[in-house]
C-alpha cells in the first residue's frame, strides 16, 4: 500500500471507498500526456515497470480516486490495488491495513475489480520491509507451460511458475480459488458492516454461468458467494471490453486488445500501449461505478 499517494488518512465516522485489484486499480499508466512523452523506453512491454517511477500520478488518476474526487467528495479514498498481483493478495491487504481503518466508520464500500483468475499470491520469503508502505511484499506466480514458453523474463521464479502449471493449476482450481477469495472478502465486509461489490477488469470468466460450466464435480460450491454483488455490464464481458468499445472498436477478444495496443508508442484516448487505462479510461470506469452504486442505493 502506498499510504501517501493512494490512501487518505481515515478518521472515525468517515465515509470510505476501498478499492481492491491489480495494476488497473493501482493506476499504472494513467499518466498525463507530458509524462508519456517523457518516457524514453520504447518497448511497450516494459511500460509497467517504468510506471513504478510515477506513483504519484497513479495515486491521483486511478478509478478509486476519480470516484471520490469527481462523484463522492464526501468519501475518503483507500486504494489497495497492487501492480502484478492477484485477487488473493489484494484481499489480504485488508487485514494488513486494518490499523489504518478505525472501527467506527460511517458508510464503507469495498469494490474489487478482479484480475486474472490464474494468478496465485503468497508472501515473499525474505522481504524485510514493514509498515503501511509494505507494498511489494507479495510474490505472484502464473501457470507457465514449460513446453510452450520460456521463462518469460521472470528469472528464478519461473521455476515455480512451471511447477505450479505441472502440479497444481487447473481451470477448475482457478474457479474454486476465485470463489474462496470472494467468499473471504464478503465475510470480511459482513463482519464489519461494509458494503461490497465485485467486477472484472479483463477476466471474462467472472460470471456464474461460466464458472458453473467449469466446476465439474464441485458445482455445489457455486453459491458460496452472493452473486447479487457482481457488477455485470450489459452486453460487455468486463470493464476492458467496455473501454475498448468506447474507443469505437468492434468487439475483440481480450488478447487481441492487448496485442493491438502494444503496437502503439503513445496511448489512445482510453487505452495505453500496455493495454491499461488512460486517465480518461479510469474516469469512465469511475463513472460507471458511481452509477452502479447509486442504482443499488449503496451511497
């Protein structure tokens, strides 16, 4: 968590929007045009890394901040999104940040914008940082097929990626882990009287129907979460699908959006060269979430 840039100081009786998610929630690449012009690295695949030098802009331009700044000025911002992380880590940030959240608060809404379901997080073995800025403490692994992929530039951790693929990962386990994560944050919110919504940044499988088809012999677990809390965008698979079509583009699969955006050196109106959201894209997400909160009478 970046306390000074992404999280306001929360006092008793405050209204709070808590954002959970990955780099899209953190605000990676939501930069001014001047900042984009200053980036000299022309390899779009490294823009995420370069973006760590622009933490202040990320803190000011992410959808959580846009939501409170533009639509809910009576609310404080508490953004626990983490670049490169999975759902497991951002949800557990709630516990690690608990000392920053007074017990007596007014209205609190927790919004998770889910990342890829295949991501699995655990604490790093030798991380020695501590306190409220203890941010990059999580190691995220991905199921990398050793027969169809090299180490993908991930160094020694790629060995664990490959072992994860061989011995643990399956699409069914993706779905179960997602359900467990949502059930956990849902219980966390219920215990504290917080309100909760979840949606998806780019993961098209975040819906009851698709998950049910994959659960196979574990279908009885589909309703361990409250599906009424899901943000379903009409005729759209996820928020990235919505943003892509706001650009005036036809429907494209998520991997196609990523490949096309990486051909550019500068952002379009809504999408950056590493297929994240520009400032305008973040604003569109914030507007949609405000309308959703209003419709559901959560604010």
